[in-house]
């Protein structure tokens, strides 16, 4: 019998990779798309027009995480076996400007889905996309028992969603799991996130379309991995016998400045000649260091991320250069193909 999956945030970075993964496994996939005056499905358009007819197993539903009735109706009509809740107002810096909206969508949106599952009583498995931002100022490395110390409205909303997931699991015996994912990037990352700002900026400079790249805090350190690998682990979390919470990360940390240096040196540009600091990109409260301790995932999920920092930077830079009509600086995509000879996602 064909499994059904429902994905919120299907048009985002993780959602687009996840739908490719699930379709490759023979799932019928339903996704929530926010209705807008302009198309916001660019990351999944290659699936919608797929020549292999994969689109026949993909169904999009227009709606919003703030609409309880709509969510309940989708759950009742679709009756999914697995629910991947990836949708959110996910930009940390923006959450300081829109704290109420962030809380409504990122926090309460989770409750609306959990309550719809409880009322439907159809034994659907639920995955909550939690975030390393939960840890905030907690001392690294951070794992499943590290105390949460959120430092942004986004992190506070995610903390609410994390504990609601735990409470519905304990109180109503739902199969509800949290994936506490540390930063994971790809060529499909949103353009306002710092890694993508850097790679897009480099491509713009090389294409003679711009001269400077404006950024905020260069000293912030993050644990950066490759998004498709994290998406595979989301699926694995819902294939476990019992629901649980897992930290996913590489176990390495690098600063924004290191990312800049690696990316600029890869294409032979002088970073200091092109990077400028703009105070508007600083957060009111900063998270200085995030580094995962993924020992539990390594033991129970066989977690072994293959793409590390240097390869990640090169993959993203090469994809950006191709996007503006320039030759890649190296062999980033070939490296991916070597590591993943049977890769299930489309190259960017």
C-alpha cells in the first residue's frame, strides 16, 4: 500500500529535498503552499514538470499555518501516514522585527497540526523541525540533554513547538519526534541567509554586477552541514519503532569569517576588498557558538554526514556561478556525485 506524507514548508530548502526523497521511495506526497500573488514554488517546479511523471504523486494544497480549520480539513481528507512539519517563519534576524507573527506561525502552527492529528486519531507519525537556535547561549557542544537558552523570538517560538511535541507524545501517545537540526545549507538555501548571501555575492562580484557584500557579525560560529543528508535523517527518524528526539550536526564549528575566507579564496578573490560590515544585520541578542554532539543519532540512526565544511562551501559557490552563467571554480558537483553515486535529488 502506498504511503502518504504531508509536508509543511514544501517549497523551502528542506521541503524541496524531502519531496524528492519521498517520491523516490514511492510515496504519495501532499504539501502545504502559502498562497501568494506571485509563484513561490521555484524549488519544486522541476518536480511539477517532471518527465518521469513523478508529479502524479505530488499534490499541493494552498493554505497557511495560522488557519486551524484548513489544517484540520487537510488532515481529515488526506489522512497522511507521516507528517513532516518544516514550515515556519524561519529567519532569525527577521523574527526580531516580527515577533508576534513568528510566534503565531512557528510556535502555534505546530500546536494546530498536533491537535489535528489528535482529533483525527489516525496514528500518523509526526516530525517537528526543531532548531539548534534553541540552545542559544548554552555552552557547546550541545546535545539532547543540554539546557535550552533561546536568544531570539524565532528560538522562543521553536522552543514552544519543541515542548508541545513532547507533551503531545507523552500526554496522547502520539508518534511525535523532534529533529534538532544544526545549520544545514545547500544551493537551495534562502537568499537572505548568510551562507547564501556570501555565495550569491561572490557570483555577483565575478559577474561584474556588484562590488561589495554587506554582512553583520563575522565572529558567530555555526555547525554547518549539507541539507540533503539532514533530510534523509528526517525520514529515518520517522522509521524508528518509537518516537524520540535527535540532534543532527557535523560536530564541527566554523565562523562566518571562515566561510567567507574559504569561499573567496576558492574563486581567487580578495575578501577584504569586497566585504563590508553593516550594523543593520546584527541581532539584538547574538548566539555566539553552536556545535552539535550527535552521538545519539550516530548510535541509533547511523548518522555519518559525508559533506563537511570545505566541500559544502565549494558546492554552493559552484552552483551560484553556474546560475549566473559562469564556469564553476572547481569540482564541487563532481565531489557530490562521487560521495553519492546514487543521489536521489536533482543537481542545482
